[in-house]
C-alpha cells in the first residue's frame, strides 16, 4: 500500500477523534482525554494548520476553564455603602421604643421573631434595583443583585450585601434545628437561612418583607 494513503488514513482517523472531543467539550461532557491521544491530535493539526485545529484548541481550552465565583464575603453589587451606618454602630432601644417606632406586623417579626404569611409580603415580587435595609435600624442587609425567585413565598437572597451585616445563630424552636438570621446592628429577627439556594453560595436567605425596607438605587 502507498505509504501516503496509510498516512492520510491515520490523519482522517485523528480528525474524526478530534471532532468527537470538540462535540463533547461543547456539551460540557469532556473529562480527561488520554495525553497520548491529545498529543497526536495536536501535532497532526499543528502540522496542517487547518480550521479544525483551531476549533479543537479553542474548544479544549474553554472546556478546561473553571466558572467564575462571585465572592460572598464582600459587597456583591459594589454599592456605595458609605452613607449607611456601620454594622458595628449598635442600636439599643427599650421595648416601648420599638413598639412606638415599628408597625405592629414589623414589631412582631423583628422583635418577637414572628413570621409573615407566605406570598403576602410587599417585597416578594419586587424586581427593582436597590438595597434592602433593616426596617428597624436602616442597616443595609441585601441587594437586588442576590435576590432570586425561590417559590417559597418569602423574599430570598443567596448572600448578604456584606458578611458582617447579619448574624446567624442556631434556632431550635418548633422542635427542629434551623439557622436564624439577625440584623448585626440592632439584633432584630429577619428570617432564616437554608442550604438549598442557587450558585454560587448554595444558600437561601429566607427573609420577611416586613423586616426590610427597600431603597431604590
């Protein structure tokens, strides 16, 4: 057999294998192809400098890249919070003062750890851009950038606007163990956080609308 025909057959087989790798990478199914196999593909296509070679290199590089992760310990939306009080500027009031300041529903939730009925909160379907602050003290807590539709009936966020803006503690009421979320500035009850949220944190901060106020940006 003519050696050139044999060489062309090998090149054709390599191209077919390369095509399969490209398809796998496109559908995010590529794993760790055999190094010797990759070397053969690379050398053959580099020699010919064809469009399939460029497609292969681009697809394989894209497949190896890791998705970007949004930091959860900073301000995910980069809002300027300089006009807001620091979380360390604590607010302390008497029960009578809180009653006078808050609406009956907000007082029950914020100061008595109550819970509003699902699908009734004013902020549940709010899709405007801005900051959600504590209804009791104005501490910025969450932003519209981390709000998502959880289908639970309460406003849900995958991260606080800054990690030190909230406090989390174990809540064993109702006979189950949950993680309560409190305002770090005034200690008011906001809701609970669960580990069934979306990426990048996998968390769902399930908040009461009456515990928040929305500041449009």
